[in-house]
């Protein structure tokens, strides 16, 4: 059984969806600390030919709180975010097809950060016809307290995982030797250099999945999810 484990990210780039699609079960961490400098509640989109950041503002709170304990700030205005994205993509070829999906995600009435992002993950998986089972880390019972690589191994073992797939950036974090001790194969997913037309301007890579959906048909996006990556050992 193939397993992947990641933090929740708000509308992340295509590699996140390729990873979900490549496994049988995808575990999302909800019981780890929220990091201000990470990409949990923000991402990049195309604006006037350049990358620009959109974000979910978070209520000020203790840095010790987990992602599941954090709340979206009361000043968050979904309409303002929708209008920002409209400004960037209103003239894109698949804007009308994508807008209902974005509105259903951004206008979602949940204000718990984790639940709000989880809804977006489930919504996009459904849109892309990704049928992978989504699990929440705090719902998985493992004996003892673990962190880092050891926690990943224990989570895999607890649900019968025999293969663990991580994004390519984890090659310096995870050890084949340690996974092999527990009879788990370790692979890394590397997204190919996907290029497409963005208003016939210089291509800006690694933007939110929103960008990919705005400039490519749903059929094309599903093919990119399924095929445009490599698995490295």
C-alpha cells in the first residue's frame, strides 16, 4: 500500500495533487504546529505577468497551538480574495469553468484553519477525479510519541503502508536505510517541468493549482496529474 503524508496547504502547486494521486492513502497532518513562514495558508498566483501572493489571514494566537487549533481571522473577506483572483485570471481561457470551484472553496463558511483547508483539498481532489483516501493524522493511533522521520514510519506501519512517497525536497530528510528496517520502500516524487501559455508572456512556474486550471482544460490537467512526474528512489 502506497502512503504519502503532508501538511495541509491552501491551493498548492500541481506536485501536491500528483502526490495525492500517486498513493492509496494520503495523510494530512492536523496535530503539528502552525508555522508562520510556511505555505499552509498562502500561495502564489499570476498577476500582470508576475507572481503575487494570496493568503488566509490567521488570528493571533499562541505559537504552541497546532494547525487544528488555529482560526482564520475575523477580518478575512472571501469576496476580496475572489476579486483578487478574478483580477489575475478573468481573461484566462478556462476562467468560467474554474470560478464555481474557487467560489465554493473560498466562500466555505468554516473558520477553523485545518477544516477550511481540508475542504479545499477534498474539493479539488473531487474536481480532478482523484479517488485517494484522505486520512487525518490525529485520527491514526500510534503507540508512543514520535516526530520527524520516525513518526512518518510509525504512521505508515499503523495503516499497513509498504511504500512511502515524499516530494523530492525530502531527499535530505528521509533515509532509505531506516525505512528498509521497517520493510517500507521509500520513493521521492519529482514534478516534471510543466510549461503552458500564460497570456503569451514569459512563463512563471510553481504557482498555485489555480493557475494550471485557468490555462488548461480539465482533461489536460488530469493528464498532467497522472503523468508529468518521476518517482526516484
